[in-house]
C-alpha cells in the first residue's frame, strides 16, 4: 500500500539506527534482544507521529471508543453496502453519484 511506504521506511530506519547499530546478528541471544526491542518500541519508546506517546498509549486511548466485534456485527446492515469497483477513480465517482 503506497500510503504506508513512508511509515515502513521510517520504522526500518529506526530499527537500523536504534537496534541493529547495537546488536550482533550472530549473537545467540538475538531472538531475545529482538523481543525486548519490540516490547520497548510498542510500550516505552515515544513516537513523534503519536505526539510523543507510545503505541500502547494510543491503543488504550482508542479502546474506550472502539466498538466490540459483537456491536459491529449487530449494527451491520448489508443493505447499506454498495458494490465497489477496482478502479479507485471510478469507485470514487460512483460514490459521489449515489
């Protein structure tokens, strides 16, 4: 997905600069170090895109307003769905017409 390319490149750069710069790829405890890095990244490291918060902070913030799967299932009405076409421009045009 092209709109995610920048995010992927940013996280890869952070991995290179903050993790791989300090890790030995041949180390026997590499798996443990990667697990620790992932935990740090998601629970403790501040992210500029999240206003200095960690991803878990954002998850907790959204939990209060995110409906459960059961609530979504109950509210879903297939009659309100429209047929979509693979061409984005055509699909957008059709959405405006209907």
